[in-house]
């Protein structure tokens, strides 16, 4: 047997939300409600769908390896320069590029106790030591994060809102934090869910990446924009950071359809506003109903809720599968008594609550 490397053997595994097709194969359901992966329940903009239908004839051609037109559109939106942007096969790829470019054995990567599991995975693959800060009420403690900085700290991973908890730090708190972090440490601010936050709590990317030359802001088209299946995200930072990240980037890493879809998605702000509005209404409904059931939830500024139960949540997860509802168990995050539930359509939310009432 071929022996794997020690750094791979010790890695936590990323376990995605169960695919709809898998549950259909296992239990024979025609209709499945997936509330596991924080996808947009209304899907992509009609502009995106129309664009994709036109592009199938060009599938034999390689994509633009530099994503020129998409960078141009994003630069206009964020009021920055194209050379301050890197496009990834999902923002997940940009996280991997960060680890390749900035972490090595002897370095420390700092992150919250319950953070997106890809942060420790990519850090460990680069042989860096993972250091975790404490969290109070499932929220990142920025003061504790600062206190854990050492001479070995090279990268800080910070999601706002945080995944899998949904909690957030205010814009002011983030700005104070950035002022305190030594300038030789890269701060990766992951804003995958920022569209669901109040604009007052989202950083001004143009101002902040020009003020903080050690800041990389990540965003994605997988959540509010409804393009999770196409895999496209991006990072914004000082041009020197972007130049460094481009060195280990794979050629043609973002396909033509993903690039074109992302450009069209940016042209339909009304669709994003609708997605955010539906999420807000669903959040209010679910929190109200869960409160009536005495199920603890945490403040969420994303498109999901973290539910806490009095005992291990695995059995409940499996019982929900039996009625065609996929949620997200969180054992690999160290949260044994919790489920993460995506805010769905009104129909999805009503179905989830109705089935949950039968099971608890």
C-alpha cells in the first residue's frame, strides 16, 4: 500500500452538505429540500440563465486565464483597480493560494475556535501550526485573537459573518482590529456572506485595502448571487499581494461560463435585493418558530441559523433525512449538539418547521 504523507493523514476532512441526488438514490425521494450548504434558494439571476444558454457553443475554447472582463466589472463595483483583484475557482481556491504563498513550516496561522474548516486544512497542508482563539456566544473574540499573536504568526483567517455560527463583528470592531495587527501579518477577511449584512457593517474595500497593505478581502458568487455550482469567488488586496497569489494559481482556473455568469450577476442588483429580502423574512419566521420550540439559536447575519440542542444532533439530522430534508451536522467543527440550517424559500421553511415539530 502506498503510504500518504503525515501532513495529510492528520487533516480534518471537509464534509459538504449531502447532495440532493445522493439522498434521492438512497431513499427514492422525488423531491428533496436541501438546507445544508447555504445556497441561494432563488438561484441565479434570469440574466445569468440567459447568458449561460448562449455560451454552450464555446465550450471547446479555453477561458480567459486572466478573467479580464470579470476583473473589470468587479473593479468598477468595488472602486478599485483590476490589479488589486484575483479570481478563484470559488473563494475557497484563494484560501488555498494564501496558504501556498504565505505559510510554511514554523509559521502560525491564527483563527477562531469554530471557523470555516478550510482554514485549518490549507494551513496544515502548508505545514503551519494552527492556533485557535476563543469564542464567546459563538462569536469571534477579536481581543483574544490579538492576544494570541506571536512572532511566528504569519496569517490570520477571519470570517465576517462567521461560518458556521453566523455571528459577526461590527465594521468599527474590524477596523480597530486591523489597526492593531502588525503589518507583517496577512489578515484574510472572508466576507462570503457580506451581502446579507447591513451595509453599515461591511468594510469599504477601496479604503481599507489601500490603508492596510496586509489585508486581503474575500468574496464569493456562491451565496447571494446563486452561482455555487459554477465556482467563482475573488480576493481584493494591495497589488503586491495579488501578484504573489497569482504565482501558485493554476492556469485557466475559472471556466468561461463562470466568468460570464458572474459578470451578468453583477448587472442585476434587484435580484440580490430580492434574495436578501427573502432571507430576512425567512430568518424572522424560523427564529420565531424555533423559539416557540425552545430550541436555542445564535444571532445570525448570514443566510443560515446555528441551532443548539440539549443532546447530540446526529439522530435528528438522520431523522430529517428520512423525510427528505437535508441539514448540516457539525461534528467536524466540534459542535456535536448543533445543526446548521440554511434559510430557504417560504415553502422550505414551513416544511422544515412542520417536520421538526414531529421529531422533538
